[in-house]
C-alpha cells in the first residue's frame, strides 16, 4: 500500500505538468495528494510494527524527519523558482520542472518502501531475543 500510494502520487504530480487546462492540472495534483495520503495508513502500521516498546521514539523521529522534509521542500522550491527566473524562465517554464522533481521524489519514496520489512523490529531487546 505504501509503495503503490507513493508511486501513483508521483505519476499524478508529474503528469499534472502535461495538462494545459488549469482545472485538470489542479485535479491531477489533488488525486496525487489523495494517493500520497492514503499510504499513511501503511506508514502508521509499519512504524507500529517495527517500533515495539520504543514506539513513541520511533513515531517522534519519523514525524521529525517528515517535518524537516516539509520545511526543506518549501524553502528549496522558492530557491528553485528564483534560480529558474534568474536563468530567464518565466511562467510555467519557471515552475513546471519542480513538479517533475517532486514527482520523482515521490517515486523514490515508493522504491524505498520495497526495502522495508515490517516484521523485523527496529530495536531488538536483549530480554525478548533470548
């Protein structure tokens, strides 16, 4: 569910650039965010499975990383658009490459899901491993 949700989100975000109609582009982005959010159930379940008795720390760390990524993405988008403008691009040519980049990052997240083993705890306690 995690890999499929992020993969579909990446495809829809990247494909929104191809839409000439602004309403269709907004609809494609909305569908992308739906799929990005639908995979959160898998994230919560996975963190619950791997966290064990350290569940609170694992959830806290995961949320901290997510918030840091949200901050970096907002700041870097502004910098990216400013750089594109300084290179002479304007309008959609200034913004569209960012949608490809964000779509690619979502696809990268989908690939990362393939390496998660929810049955393996993150921290193995000595008391439970004996």
